[in-house]
C-alpha cells in the first residue's frame, strides 16, 4: 500500500502567489523563462531556471547555475516571498481547464515505494535528466517542483476533498497566464490529515506516475543514497519523502501527443500512399482540419490535405496492453516500416507536438516546408496507462500529454 505523509509546506503569501508561481522548468527554454520572469523578482523561475540571472549562453548544467539557484532560493525565504507552515499537513491543489476541474492531494511519497513498485511508471528515463534534477534538489535541499501522480479513486478521499472545497475558502485562487485556473487549500484539521494518511495506507495499493518520471526517479535516488550513507538512518527522515500531487484517475484526461516527420524516406507521395493502404483504410477528408474520433483511427496531413486513416485488423491487439496502443501501430507500420524511423528517442527526422497546441500546429509545420507529413493520434486513456503500468510494460516515447501542467511555486517541500 502507498505511503503518503503530510509535510510543512514552504509557500508564498497569498498576495504574492501569482508572481512566485510559474510553469514547470521543462516546458520552456532559457529565453522563454527570462521573458516570463521579467518584472517578477519573486518568480520561482529564478530558482528552477537560475541561468536567467547569469550571462547569456551560460551552460544550464554548470555549477554556477546551481549555486545561483541556491542563492535565489535563500533570498526568496529571507525576503518573506516563501514562508514555511508551522505544522505538517496535506493540501488540495485543483486545476480548471475548459470548464473541467481536477482535484489532487498534495503530500509526500516515500522513496522506497518507487523501488518496491508501489509507485508505478510507464516511461523510461534518461540518466542525464535524472542527474540534473538530483543536482538541483541536493543543492537546494528541497523538492522545488512536485511530481504528478494518479491513483484509482477512493470514495472517502473524494468526500473529504469535496467537503473542504465547499466549506473552506481557498488559500490561492487565480487564473494564470496559461489561461488555466489554479486553486489551493490547506488542510488544517489534524484528524483529517491523519485520516488521509490512513486511507492511502489502506485503500491505495499503487500510485501511477502521470507526469514527472525524471523528478520521481531523481527524488527516489536521493532518498536511497542519503539513507544508505547514514548508518543511523531510520528510513523515515524528511529526505526520504518527496512532494507529489496525487489525482484520482477518474478526474484525469490525457491529451493526444502527435508526430511530424521531416521527409518521406526517399518515397514520393504516391509510393508513400500505396504503402499506407497495405495497413490502413485511407479517406481524403479535404483541406479542413480532421481530428481522430476513436481508437485505431488516425489523421494525416500531407500536401495540403487531411486524410482519415483506419488501422486494418491485425495491426493491433485489443487484448494486449502494448499492442492496443495507436502509438505502437503508427510506430511499427508507418514510422519504422515505411519511413525508416526505428528509434524515436534519437532520430532527428521526427518531432513531437502536444495536443494542447492544436492540430493547426501540425498543418503549420508541414505547410512551412519544415516537415513533410504529420500524424494526429487519438489520445491514450487512463485505463490504458494503468494497465500498462500494472503489467510492467513501458509505453513508446512521447505517448501521453497531461494538461494543465502542475504550477510550480504553490508549495515546496524542504528535505531537512
């Protein structure tokens, strides 16, 4: 069963939350981060992207950047832009997008649950990205940004959240520049905090990484290393836990994650289309954007036209957690077999576009001549994600896209 505990959150005063909070570090480059932080001396971007306060061109992984992050983090606390709660507690973090709101519990997961597979993953991680997050965490001695988990919903947890949200004013409630609503409550009743901890321990057998595989791996490795390097460790010190926002599965919606390819691997359009009809039923949908409406249906944009592509029987297996995935069908029968792209992680001929940008972004990149063809996919479901995680399988790269992204800076977990 899952270990989740309350913690003494480090948080901004209500009047500063919109200046302090920011998008997560990995959805922007240095120039974009600098622009977002312009005029906001309190922005957490001065910690998560500390290179913005150093000369342009500074290596983002250099020691000077991490040292600057520590300096800025200390300043945020000394200036009162971040203040630590006196008691350990859980928090509720809700996000509103397109009229739909999802409510998560903010607490600390136990590092050991990652290694004993109570915390389940569905993606591979890259050692260099893990190392980067480990270095920042060790320098600041804090989980600066949370990870995004899900769990199979528990009625009593839902009821606790609903009661608090209905009867208690939110500590933070604002619409950010991303257009999404962000809402945050502290849970101050000690008995309620204790009950939430008990419910995870007795009703939640597994938690699933939705977004933040590298941060999860990095935080878990820190807990393991610090425990092993301390002969007096009990395995329950604060550094053994890391900050998570944990949403019930029935409130989450995965957005499509689409593909654009630079060339047709030496084929002309006619030869390419002839190869496609071996595995797909193709229908010309004209010049208007066409979005897939069901599993095993794709849309393709090439040469000014949208096409509906329905995968033929035999290209997928609805009884297998991997073979059912449309990303697998596309990768196997189009990207690999026809276009010669066998490794999605390393190929320079393919790029990935989150569905939040809309299919117009696919059209734009093809029409510009940058790309030759684009493919839009029907999004993966939470059931599929959970089935893959439970079976110990790994999804192909760039399969899931969650929106809204967790806002950084609403709360921080210090490791001491």
